[in-house]
DNA sequence: GTGGTCTAGACCACT
DNA sequence: GTGGTCTAGACCACC
């Protein structure tokens, strides 16, 4: 029997590939401190089963994260959050990860000639979860 | 020889394809009213030369914009901003174009456990052009 | 018709995987300056055909080299030696790539209590191609 | 409680598996004559404890060495260096064990277009323990 | 049990 | 033409 629940959620029809969605989610979970150094990651097979995707797709995501140094392979055991990585990155580091998207949003607002205050209002609304 | 300058700027190494970058830029320039109805678009060949990209890539971008109704093909002359299209879209329409990116930024802030106020501060800074 | 020759040579039964063998060979060819910045790499399909292996295996090797920054993807065209990378690395850089293997060889000689001069003689012989 | 010291040193993150690292170390210690015929090997459990690895991994290494004839199982006592095996192998045998690594180093030097003399100089340096 | 590698083949996106 | 992604399934190595 396999675990049918997964900490990940993917949208198969999305623009960016499944493996990339997984990488991004893991990265944020670690950087935000929700996953601590040494914590085991869900196994490739369990994740593949739970999300109904191919194990290789999960494996590819994990391989990239290993290259990045965020997670480590423990042979015969599984993958774990890298010990070398400090738990819960400081606010500054987390803002750095958020920045690129906000930079793009700023560029777009400018091209659309939307006033900063109006762009800020929309963002505020979305941050509160109001659709 | 052709014009080596172009109103467009593309980044060949970017995540989204060149044709998409072109489409987005044209759309924003028109919607923001910087390009008015009847204005001629830079020719496919000039644009391709200036940006050192394949003419078919530019052509594909224009074709999509034509389908969208934003620009019109004037036989023997080139492409022009569609007359049917109201110049300078209302604010609401422009905010709709900005929304997807801000939605993504909101989702990322949440996953990174960044407080709304801090995310807003960063966005405000970027909107002011302060790097 | 496809190219049946390839600049690569692989040994399918080797200890390290095929994709790794490819990565190492490309890396050395570039670092040694035999492949210059901007040079196109053999296409994934051609290489796969010539070596009678799966295209994905070649693709995986290229993806790793791209991550490493040694080669660049030119969308719709193929892969090329990265322009950012200086052609023909200086001797020092090349020695750095050789060093790990020689360090291992030194450690093994020590454990086997082989005199330095005798280890050097063997290495000299092998460098001359004498089996 | 068991001995927390071990004559072995392993690197868990290395390319080659732990059991292989153990096999190679035992082999060199015996062939070099540092471990004599009849000497007892550290017990599987002690070694596993000291290195914080799975006992089965140590057991596998010992099993391979037994197959190789280098060590013998003494029922109820443990493993010992094989009596049948001549202590301190002749130089030729020890060079044979060193050869594969040097062959690889020679191939790499050639691909990197490093002159034999420069490769030899580096190896000489490393043999002297100068980092 | 764990992940890694490779294959064969399909489909997609880009130029 | 180019590479990218995913699938289904096999086999291997390691612990």
C-alpha cells in the first residue's frame, strides 16, 4: 500500500513543467523553514503514486535539488534536506526569492501605465486572498 | 541595409520564448496608448534584423496579435494598430493584464512565509524604480 | 540520413554511466580549447544515432553541461559552446581538473607502500601510451 | 558499548559506495603487509558502530574479501587475514593495484592536452604530500 | 526498502 | 530542423 497523500500539489496543464513545479515547492518549503535540515523527503515512488505521475519526473526534480545543494542523497535510504543548509533562511534571503516576480510585475505595470498606487492596491488585495 | 534599432527588447536566454516576449510588449504598448490606432508596426524584416532573430519568429508574434484583433494586416503595406481597437484601454482592462503576475507573486510570498506588508514594501520600492 | 560518426566514444559497460562519460568528454574538449566558444555541438539525435543510444541519455548530458554553464541552448537551433566561457583554459585550470585523480593515485600508492619513484615510473610509462 | 574508533575512514558522500571503500582499504592494508596473516579484523558490529553505517554494508565488504581469498571466516571468532595469503605482496602485485587509477589519470591528461612532464610534476608533488 | 539509469516511443514548443 | 517533457517499464546498485 502506498501513501496517497503528498505535501505537493501540481497542475498538470500548467505552463511550466511538473518537475519544475516540484523543485519550486521543495525549495520554498525548505527556505521557509517548514522542512528542517535532516528531514527526509517523501520517497520518489510515494510522490509519484500520490500525484499520479511518473517516478522519473519526481526523480528529475530531486536530482536538480541535489545539484543545487538543497537536499542530499542518503544511499539506500532516501533524500533528506541538506545538513549544510541553514534552517529557515533569514527574511532577506526569502525576499530575494520573491524579488524576480515582483520585478516583472513592476515592469509590466510601468508598460501598462498603471499608477504605482493602483498596482499596490491590487497586490494587497491578492495577498489577502481576496480574488 | 535596415534599421538596427527596434522599440522591442528581448532576452534570448529568458524562460519564455522570444515570440511571446514580442507579443507581450506590443500588447502593452497598444493597451497603454503609446501606440495609437493606425500607427504602423516595425516591419518583420527590420525587427528580425535589429534583434538578430529569425523573421519567422517575428511573423509568428504578429500573426498572434492579428488573431487577437489588436493589429491589422494592410496588404502591401505592413501591419498597423487596429482601428477597431479603442486606444488606451480603461484602467480595469490594464489591471487585468497585470493581475496574473501579481497573483503569482502573492502565492510565492505566502509559501515563503513573507508578511504581506513586507512584500508590499518590496513591490513599492521596485515600482519606484529603486533597485 | 544521419551522421554515423561522432566525436564521442563511450563504453556501455563502464562503471560510470553513459551520460557522465559524455559530460566529461565535452568538458575536456572545451576546456582544452578544441571546441571554441560559439561552436555548435553535435545534435542530440545525431549523437544518439551514432552511438546507438537513447536520445534522452544525450539530452541529459547536455542538460547538465548547460547547468554547469559550459554550453548554451539556442532555442530551435541546438546547443553551442557557451560564449561566456573563455576559450582554452590556462594550464592551471586544466591541472585542476586532473588533480583529483592524481590525488587518489597518490593516496593509493601510499597505502600500498609503493615508493614514489616507482609510482612515477609507472605513470610516465602510461603517459607515453606504452601498455 | 562498543569501540568508537576504527582503522577505516569512509566518506559517505563519495562517488563509490561505502562497501567498496571498505574493500579497497582492507585490501591495501593486507597487500602492503600492514595487516599480517592471522590478524583479526575489526568486528562487523564495531565497525558499523564506529562509522555509523549499516552492519550489512560492512558484512558485504567482508564477504567480498572472503570470496577473494584475502580474509577467512573463523567460526565463532570473527574474520582474520587469510593464512594462505602471502604477507606483503611483491612490488609487481602492488603496482597492478595502482595501475587502473594511473591509467585514468593518463587518459585525462591527454584529453586535457597537458604535457606528460607537467602531469608528472603534479603527481610527484602530490606523492610527497605537498598539497 | 531506497534512488539511478536506460530504453522506446509519443507529443510538444520553438526557430 | 532543434531540444524538452513525460510515460511505462525494465534492470541495477545500495543499504
